[in-house]
RNA sequence: AGGCACGUAGCUCAGUGGCUAGAGCGCCGCCUUGACACGGCGGAGGUCGGCGGUUCAAUCCCGCCCGUGCCUACCA
C-alpha cells in the first residue's frame, strides 16, 4: 500500500478561468455530446438492459414557457441517471403537430380559413398576416393548400422548441425524432384503425354527437369541459290536447321550443300524474308532443316538468332514444337555426300557418340571437296554446349554470346528429381499470385520477373529426345507383398501402374517375382525433407490426412522463390502445409532473398571460441552474415559479466549480484513504450514495438532489474539505496522511459530481473533464458508472462513526469563540483550552490535529469537564494572534 | 355536490409516532480567509390551519371543521 512515488495533481488552477461561464460551457459540451453520440440508443440491446421512455410529444404551437422546461427536465434527469446505471436508454422526441392547435395557429398566422370547395392552387404563396390584413376577411384556401401551410408552420415552430431542448441540455436521441403527421406515424395510426376494425372495436354510426359550431367538428367526451355561465329559467305555459288543462315548464333554452318533442315529469309527481300519456301542445308552434313520466326528472328543479328537445342536453338525447321521440333538429352544424316548414312531415302542427309565421322570426339566426327574439315572441298572447295570455308566465329568472364547451371552443357545444366513427370502450371499463391498476403511478394518488375518469366514462370514444390537418381515416364507402354512400360496408385500405389519403387515392378496386359517381365510391373526408395518433407513442417508437424484433425490445416501455391534466386523454387512450391491440399495458411506470404556477399560485398558461418564457432565464442563470430549479420539485407537486431557486442553483454550480478546482489542484503522493477523519467522511459518502440511489429507483429525483446538495454543502465543502484541507496541502509532515486526505477529497468529488450529473450536466462534465475523464477512461460523466459500493472498495470504515461529527463540533466551538470575539474565523489562535467530557476528548484524539489545523490553533490545552454532554465542546482562554 | 391533494419560519419548500421541528432565500451581527465575496462564521425568527380523539408520547395516525388548488358531476 505505498504510493511508490507516484503523484497526483490534475490541474493548475492558474490555468482555469476565475469564474465559470455556463453559457459557454453549455454550448461547448452540447456540441461534444452530440458529436460523441453520448445519448445514442443501441438498437442491439436486449429488453432487460434497455430503459424505454415514452416521451410526451409537445405541440409546438409557438408558445414556450417554463412549464416545458420543468417537466421535460424531470424526464431528462431520470434518463441520465438510468444511462449512468448502464442502461441502454431509448429517449425519443416527437412533435404532436396535427390537430386543432396547429390549424388555429395557421389560421391566425396567415389569416386564412380552409374551404374544401376551393380548388387547389399549386402556386399559392401566403405571407404571414400583418395587423392590417387581419382586419379584413380571412382568405379562403383549399384543403391541400391549408395542409401545406400547416406543414410550413409546424416546421418553423418545431425549430424553436428544438433549440430550447438543446439549450436545456435534454439528452434525447435526436435520431429518433418523429412527428405525428409524418408518414411513419400516419401509417401506425391507420394500422391501428385497421386492427381495431378487424377486432370489432370500432364502428360508425349516425347519432347526436357533441358538436363545436365554430370549428364545426365533433368532439370527444375527454375534450369537453364545463364552464359556469349566467343563464335564466324561462317559465313557459303549455297546453294539453283536448283539455282545458295547462302547465308551465321551465327552460334555459327557449330558442329550442320549436324542437320540442316531448314533455316529462317525475312519475311520483302528483302535480302532473294526470297528464302522463296525453299530448301536450307547445305554444307558438302548436305542436302536440307526448307527456311521459321519467325517474330522471327532478321535482325540485324548475317547475318539476320540462320540455324535451332535440337536443338541449345529454339527457334529451337519452329521452329521445328511450322514448323513440321524433327528431326535430333545429341547430345546424354552423350553429344557426335551420330552415324548416311546419305542417310537413316531422313538423306537424295544429296551426302550421301560425307556427311558420313565428318560426320565420328565428330561422337562420344563431342560437343566441334566436333566444333573444324567442323571449319577445313568447310575450305575445297570440302565441298561447291555452288562451291564458302570453306563454311566458314570468320574467326570466337569472341563474348561474354549467354549460359544456369544447375545451378550445368559444361557444357552447350543441348536440347535432352526424355520422361519426367511435372506438367501443364503455363495455370494457373493468378491463381498462385493471390495466390502469397494473401501471405503477408516481405519485400513487395519480392513479385515482385515471380510475375516477374511467369509472365515470359515459360515451364511447368519438375518433372522427371534421377537420383537415391530421391523419386520414383510411376508408371509402361504395355509392349506390343514386350516389348514396353505404356506411355499413366501408372499404378498408390495404395495410401495405398505408399511409393513404382516401380523398386523393381511389378505393381498392375502383378508378379515380369513379369518385363521387353513382355506382362508384366516395372517400372518407374526416380525419382522426389527434389523440388517436398520440395514444400510440409507445408503438410509434417500437414500430409495432412493422418490426416485431424492435417492438419486442421496446414495448411495453418503462416510463411514461406526463402532466396530470391529460390523464383522462393521453394516459387513458394510450392504455386503451395497448389493451385493445395487444392486451398489454403500454408502460410500467407513469410519472406525473405537477404544474408550474405563477407566484400567485395560478397555473402558468398562455390564456392567463402569466407565462415565463425560459430563454431569458437560461441566459441569466444558465441551463444547469434552470435544471436545478426543475429538479428540486418533487414528482406530482405543483410548484410556484421562484427566481430565488434559480439563484440557489447558480450558486451551487459556482460552488461545484470552485470545490473541483481546489480538490484537483492538490498535489500529493498517491496513498489510499487511511486517516480516521477521511474514513469517517467516506462512510457518510457511502450512505449518501445508497440513499440517492434508492430515491432514484423510485423516480424521486428531487429527494436525491436534495440529499446530495445538503451533503455537498454541509458534509463536504463546509466541513470535511475544510478539516482535511491543511493535511491535503501538506501542512503535516506525513505523506501518507496527506495522500489519504487528497484521495478522500478526490473520491468525494468524483462521487458527488456523478450524483449531481443527471441534474446539472454541464458543470459536472466540466469538472469531470479536468481529471476523472482520463483516470476512469470515461470521456463523458454522462456515460460514467453511477456511484455504487464499487467506488468504496478497500476503504475501511472509521473507528468511530461519529468522528467527522465530533471534529465538526470542536471546530464549530472554536469558530463560535472567534465570532464572539468578533475576529475572522481565519484568525490564527495563539492558544486555547478545549473543554469536553473525558470520553469526548478521547474520541476527538484521532481527528484533533485536523481540527486544530482547520482552526489555525498553535497551542492548545485539553481539559476534562464532566458537566459537558457527549460531543459538546467549550472553548476557554482563547488568545488570538494579533493581525500584522 | 363527490373524489384527490395541499395548509410547517416573512418567502419557496423539506421532514418525522419520541431528544431542543429543518434548509435555502430574506433579515440582523461579524469576517475581504489561503478553492470560492457568485464566499465564510455566528444569530434572531415557528401555538407545524382549527377543534376533538387514539397513544406513555401527535406536526405526523383517526374524525370533524376552515382555507386553497385540481379532477369529476351538475345545461330542464
């Protein structure tokens, strides 16, 4: 165990810059990492040695904020730690660019609207819209041109995101980049549809569906949100056919009176029992409608009796279906009241002439306009069905009530009967719940969000959208002799032909010339819900059905990072897809990040105007400091944005830089760790590694960081380093003692750098490169082995576990004496007396010289004082050297 | 209205059935020290949201309440 004359010294501090420049280092290392392929996934790795991340594909809508940094850095920290564990990390990044967010951004950016009836213009050039252009009417462009503009904008937006990810030092493997609109993803999504069709999990049907009148598309349950809006109960008197009887219903949607197809009340409601089975007569339109009892009617609400319309709400749809009521659809796809004629089939009236006169007043109006006019009309006694005067029996009673909106929409959803494709899920709730329970959620309570949503699911998944920028549904329909499509017998695309667009490719067995001709075919114009594609991200990465070998290596994935507000969409649909396709779970762990809140604890979002854009912060504090901020927030916990944390991160980076500089500048003979103080430090270090590793195993990166950071400051730089400093510099004559100190300091630095590396990749790589890269043969710390027992091989434990603690206590006591005397803690001490219990003094002996050196004490006396508690020290009779 | 989470120092957050409840920032005092003034040392500051209960012992477990946030439900 001799140094045999070999010496260590790695750097001359004079050659290093005084301060660390994070921006310069980040740029330099970013380039080096990419060049060296540090983050490359090895396609030959087995499933066991591979760690697969199902990265969320961001919507590159052009708005970047700290929330993006926050959650993606969480994932990156895990990725880097798993890579250091020796795992073959599969860490792709995709872009979820299809769907409405992109369409909306394109509409705004160019001030255009898609109109499928406009012919394609191959030479179309559109400049970004100016404020002046936006004042005019939007330019109408063809479907093909619109899609091309979407492609153009997504490429541009993705560049901004890609730059941010690089600046944040995300260790993604860019060779695995994909976009949900690219050929591979379109192919996968269409293959998914074919598989679901073959297994009987999809169907198309004509039914009332939630419809956004602005975007003019169907939407799924998961995309619907309630908003509290002011409304009003309108009390309207109805008559009863062949009777003097009348009753008053209460409704918030008087504009749908002409769509009334029934009246209902609770079966036990004494007030209305006599008219069940009779026909009520609506005012104004004089339409007879059945009165029926229903358990769903609440006697406490309104007047206890209500009109059923096609369609005012979800309950109307149920009544309509269960009671087999007429369909009188008034609200059209554009949100305006359709033109109808009373007296014709489906719109029977006891007085068609009056009905049509009244209806003419609201026909073609928007729902809102129609309501206003309707209230006026209801004030007209001529409209009464009973002869009791104006049908509106009271002033409207203002209420506040929840109204369903498409989450991105501006006007309430309407139920409009349309033909849509659905994935059948309602009959599989139990299986979906079982699959959700198989996934390990972090934090565990996030599982409740999934289970809650799944249990309360009330509609199958509507996957068709009447939009343009997205993945086409790969079907056609044969046309009969009259040109009517047969939706019951869709023609499916051949799997080998995917991806295809049925609007530009003819159906198999047909010629393009037969498109939309009687006896020919028609293409499905709808596209898929964007979640239909993004729910396949695990399979997109694994090349499901296309490359079985790769699929076996990558599916199911290990980790799905995501935000909690999209558990009901992305997480739910991904679980559903994996189950329907392969009866599998898509990932073993779902790691759910919290939100970034502004200092007022409001969610940071574009619509609230409280977003912090990340680039200025990266420039001010450096990527490592921003990552430190992200990495200090625990999984699943909402976190307020706080600049103070960035400052702390930057301070830590500086401290690592300086500590590294000091440790690696020490020159000594090579010796093993042998001194008591050093062994005590190494024992603590070993325990730290165990705690940090255990935390990472459970995806608790914040805990690992906090443990490491606390240890770094309080056990390493502020204490051990200070206590061992003198010996390391060679103040003691003993070369072995000096070598031990240097070896322990270097081991401490090496281990701490590696523990910090996942969170702060640039500074740790920088310091690593000064010495350890060559020594270990690991050119990048990000491929270096994660600290483990192997790092401490051959180092004996301390004689007493508390040696370091005791040394610190004695040193602190001397420092306090200096503080009390208002002298610098660096002041030399001529002499002092150190009092402590006999046992404590005995325990201090092996580390005493380090304490005295650190405190710069020249002469000392030890005094036994049995009144002092264990490991308590008192400094007496201190005489300080006068400053020269 | 149900469910979930949260409520700890001025601020941002850790933490645990048991010594005297912690960190950083901020504040006060001292120290230009030899890796680091982008630093060091010392200090003040808390009825751990409230009320009950279980326990030898509760900030932690249980119940109720108050407050905050989120998810879900609620269009007559």
